[in-house]
C-alpha cells in the first residue's frame, strides 16, 4: 500500500461503495440487519425519516473515526473502542434531536439510544472501516445509512398511508371515502405488518436480482 | 359437447409456447381442464403422497362444505326475519332466498379476487393454474360475518393469497391456512367488521338508520359473545340471548359466521370427508378430545363463570366444529405424520378452549389456535420423525 497516487474523490469504486447499499447490497434486504428499529419506528413517516437521518449520521461518522484510528486500535479490544465511538455519537445525535425536534424525539423514545445496538453500524465498522481508508469508509457509512433509510421510508409510506390515511402527518385519503365505508387498516399500525412489508420488499428485490436467490 | 372439444383442440396450438397467445398458456390450461377431466395426476408438491389428482380432493371438500353452506344461507334469512324482526310467516324458501342473495356476493368477490391473483401469478411464473383456491374461495365466505363489507373481503382475500400463498411459492407451499389468514387479517385490521354483537345478523348494524323494527331486547349476540359479556359484567350466570339452548346451537339456529353455526351440517361434511379419506379423522378426533380435556380441566378449577361452561358446550358454539372439520384438516398446513396429527389436533382443541376461557377479549379462539398450530406443525413432524429414527436405530443395534 505504498502507492501515493491520488485516487479521485468520486472514482467509480467509491461511487460503488456509496450507491451499492441503496440497491443490490441493501443492508436490510440482503444482510437483514437493523430489522428491530425498522419495525419500531415506521408507523409514521416523520419519525422514520428522522431515524434514518440519525442512523446515517452515526454510521458515517463512526466509520470515519474508526477508520482514522484503525491502525492504532489493538484488535483484542476493538469492539470496546468501536462501542465508545458509536455511543458518543449516539448521545450527540440524541441531544441534538432533543434540542431541535423535541416532539419527534419523544416519539422515537428509546430507539434513538438503541441506535448503538443497530447491527448495521457494528457490521460496517467490522467489515469495512477496520480495513479501509477514511474517505471510502465515510462513503460506505453514508451509503448504508441511506440504504437503511430508504427501506424505512418505503415501509413507513405504506404503513402511514394505509394505517392512518395520512402522509407526513397530512390527511391524504379524503373524508368522502371514509363516509362511503372505507376504514383505516388497523394491522398496519401493529409491528407485525412492518415485518410483512419488509418481507414483500425482499421478495420483489430477490426476484429482480436472481443472483441473490438461495438454491 | 363434441363441438366444444373440437374447438378447444383447434385453438390449442395458439396457446402453446411460441403460439399467438403463448402468454395466456396457464389460463387456457386452467379452463380446458376445468371443462374436461385432465389426463394427468398431480406429480409434485405437497400432494405427492396421494395418488389422486388435486382436483378430485378439492371437489370432495367442496361437496362436504355444501350442507353447511346451504344451512348457513337459510340461517342468514332465519336470523334476520324470524329472530331479529320477530316475523313468523316467512317460509323456509323465503329465508333461504334472502340469505342466498346476501351470501352470493361474498362468494363471488372471494373467487374473483382470489382466482384473479392466482391466474396472474401462474402467468408470471409460467406454471399451470392450481386448483388450491377452489376450496379457499368457498371457505373464506363461510367464515365471514354476513354483513362484512365486500371491499374488506376483497382486501383480505388478496392479502391471504399473496402473503399467505404466493409469497411461499403457491399452492402446497403455504405455512398457514389461507382462508384463516384472510379472517385473521380482518380480525386485526378491521376489528369493527368482525367482532361485537352487531355484525353477525344481516342489517343489524344499521338497524336504526334503515328503520328495522327489532324485537325488544334483541342484541344479536352469539353464545360466545354472551359468555364474554357475562364475564366482563360480573354476572353470576350466563344469560344466553334469545334463550337458545344447546339443541339450538347444535342445529345452528344462532347468529355467527355464515357457515359455522350448524354443528349438524358440519358433521355431515365430516362424514363425507372421512368416508372418502380426504380429511384426516385423526385430527378431528384428537381436536375434539383436546377441547373436551381442556374444558374439563377448567370445569375442575371452576374459578369463574367462563370456566364453569360445560366442556361439551365448547364443541357446538362458535367456530370449533367448523375449524376442526374443515380448517385443521387442511392437508398442506397440518402435521403430516400420523402421530403428529394426534398431537397437532389435540393442541388445537386445547388452545381454542384456553383462548376462549382465559381471554374474553378474543371470544373466538379457534382461528388463533389453528394458525398457531399451523406454525408448529413442521416442528411436531420433525420430532415425530426423529423419534422414529432413534427407535429404529436402537432396534437395529439390538438385533445386530
């Protein structure tokens, strides 16, 4: 690794690192990581969006920091070091949310704190940041955070639309439909439906990417 | 008839691979074999254990369902005209016709939506259309309350077929009984459409708005609803609505889902299923045994009025009989080994009565009990097979 050639910031490889998790390599759809929070915060789009943003920030910066320190971390205690970094970032995010979007922070309740245990973050630290330079690690963190957020928003879109008749808090299903006997789907509010929707997305994803199908 | 056959033979090449309408091969095959007896038997899937074509199995089940369905149609009219309105001059045919007109739209919706989705998936996957939905499409209306809005039936059927069946790979691959899944979907998604006292009798929900003159004090409660109500109001004994007796429950002159009320009609269906060997008597018998055992146990404890309901009452009220005969015995989702079937059926009976008695919030436990045991069936089979392997290995060692 002694070559000092400057790789362009957005080379094809780096773009692949960034964009891969959005599609073919999605952390939720392919590695099935981070499912717990996907079930918990997707009943409405607004909290889902804030959650997605928080996770993206934490994955991106924890990847960056760990990658910067990767040569100095003794491998026996690396998990502890990673956890300290992640925990510090999560507390930062939590304080920012409390300061600026208090309502949503209350809705998300413990799930912001539980970002620490989100498997995507530890997974990316172990699998990518420990062995790559800071800039690609940073991109990888953003990509995975966004890939996670994308699924969260898709799930939240269907759950909020069908379960509450609203999107982003605004009523979208007209009252006249309710007068004609339409009713909100109560199952959409319950967590099991999030799992079923994720399942359907995985189904579609696999049937479009044949190489992911297990034999 | 010969003309039709010739016509089908003439247009058949169009539907073969590369033909003009090659895209619709599955649809053509389905209609051809619907009109004529197919010359093949089922080759693969869950029914490989059976020498019969899947179609014949399905036809037998449909025939077995008919008594309950016909009685259900009559009962819809009877409950509406004679019990709720207190009329005395309606004939059996009038009641039946009233119920027929109420039930037919539900059946049509279930079939159109379900088969539509099945045809669609068959075309996408280039497979033959499977007959599995013929039974599910009739089961779904029979476990609905008569006043269930049609669009809810459509959504639930679509959910059951897509998530319950196609997601797992189609007929024979499903873990859960699709018809019950449709009901469970409504139960959790649109609870007001399927619970409470007012949904089981036609027109009762909008009775005051539409000017129905109800009999004084009529609530439309099912026996299970009465029991749950007595429990939550702290009454000393259960006050059965319209003073029905166990003999009424057995014949089925009570409100309830369309096909589930008459234990007698269901028993006729059970005989057809057992006689033709299509339904498993092991499951039915052990299911009844399980219900009686759990009911008996509760009778011994006797801590509240729900526990004091005589054990055999549970067999003839609610969906116990219907679930035992037509739902638990579904060959795809039940346990496959003989010993496994006893365990599977027994636990369904146990869990059904347990849910009814211990959780008055879910007065009908049969649906949840069967779905739960559907999920457990592979595990039961696994341990039965492993037990068999172990025993035979032991014997082989002893003989060696």
